[in-house]
C-alpha cells in the first residue's frame, strides 16, 4: 500500500512540473504596443487632414495600417499613426484654413483605381448635368490649360503650392488660363463631355508631384 501511495505522489509531482508558471493575463494583439499612437477617425476628417495634424505623410499611414491606395476611411475607424505619442504633446494641432472641397456635387460613377471603359482610373469621375459649375477644390495657381487634351477634352491643372495639384477634365467651358491665381470655391469652368464618350461628368484628380492620389483621402 505504501508503495502505491509513493508512486502516486511521484506521478502527481511530475505532472505538476509540466504546468508553466502563471504570468498574468495576455493582452490581445490589437492592444499590444505598436510603433505609434491610435487615432479614431471623426466626422468630417480626411486622411489628408489627419496627416497634417500629426505631420506625417499619407503614404506612411497607409503603409502602417496596410491600406491600399484605393481604400477609404470611415468614421470610428482606428488608425495607427507612425510616430511616438510624446511628439504630439509638444505640438499644437494644426487646423488648415484651406482644405480641399468638392469641385461639384454629384454621384461618383468611377472610383479611384477602378476599371472604367477599359482604363484604370487615376482619379474619380463625378456625374453631373452638362453646364454644371466646376469649382476650384483648393486655392492655387493655374499651371496648365488645354482646349483639347486628347480623351480628356478641356483640361485645367491647379498647383496648390505644397506639392499637390488638382486636375479638372471634360469641361464644356473653361474660365481660367495658365498663370491665373484662383481661390478655393472659385468658378473655373462648366461640365461637358469629351472624345467619343458623350457622357456628362467631371474627371477629377489630385496629384502629389506627378503621382495620382486617391481623391477620397483629401475630400471631406
């Protein structure tokens, strides 16, 4: 009987040795330390405005959050900003007085990066009736005007002075020329059509240098 009890004690102790020591609760992966801080998207915020607040490049935010160039952000979405929190405590939040606005109101019939008539869209196509006003999305200087820019028809490009440019194509009328300074919301043209595509819509782009950007990152 003593031998049986002794064997039982040995086996029990051996079993105890296989149990790892308790180290406390483990945080879920989303709550573990990340190389930056969390930002909750609020109503009216754009990815561009968020990048201004934290003084980081949009591409860095996209990379860290594994977002594609054709992605959109939503109210309540949590974004990781690629900087240390201490950096922001020393800097006031930057509020831009010259954010982008929509060049006109209308339905987006082709989003950035989508395939439209066998072409990859480098901007967005906004449906509107012929003759609807086209407004400057942001203040700047007109650096390009063409009365017939191939399939894009009448086209204007505005340089906003900080590496960003906006492009307006398929206009029926253009009221500005190269060298003109325009204010945000100024009338620059009217919607029309171009080439064999007789549909009435504005083709709108935002570029960083020569590279097209997703306008949804900039438009409220």
